[in-house]
C-alpha cells in the first residue's frame, strides 16, 4: 500500500483557513460604501489582517481575553484582568467578550479611539521609527532638511 502523503500540521492548515476567512471579510469592507472614500483601504486591511492574526486567536478564530493579555505583554504593556475586559468591551460595545475580525476592523477604521486601537497604532509607529534596515542610511529628501 502506498504511504499516505503527509498532511501539513493542523496549525498551518488552520492558519490558511483563517487567512482565507479574513480575506473574505476584507472584501466585504472594500465593497462597503461607508469606507469607499478611504484611498488606502486595501493596504490598511492587509495590515489589519496581519495584526489580527498576530494575536493568538482562540479556536473560533476570535481574539479573547487571553489573546489580548498575551499581546499586551508582548508589546511590553501588560494590563490587569479588569483593564483587558474593559479594552474588549470598548471594541465590541459590550456585547461580546471576544473580538471578531469585523469588530477589529471597525475599531481600526472608526473614529472612536479605543485603548486597543491606540496600542495597535502606537506599535505600528514604534516599528516605523526604528526600521531594521541594513546598508547605507536612506537618502534624505528635501522635506526632511532643516
């Protein structure tokens, strides 16, 4: 009998499925007239998808309290249980104790500033300000000259 082909580990499969699901949701946001005037929507959504998947999602593919806790610790901004609960209810409007991808994107695109959003924005900024670039320093453009 032929040996069965080795299936990739469950984690990889699950991740690919998850990514496909988030991709679908991104398409819905792209078709949403509410966001049609956002020029960089596609790039933003690609970043949000990566960010969302960085959280250690629970088995339903949503961000739960433990996920947020671990993410905050990773970012060097640990929070108490109460603060975490508050952060989540800020994003979900208190209707759920897990953050779905729709909730996450709505938070990131929305006008309200949730704590989680500020942390995510700050993390993005922190990454931009110390890019891991090797090689010669970048050319300075005229705008950056004193």
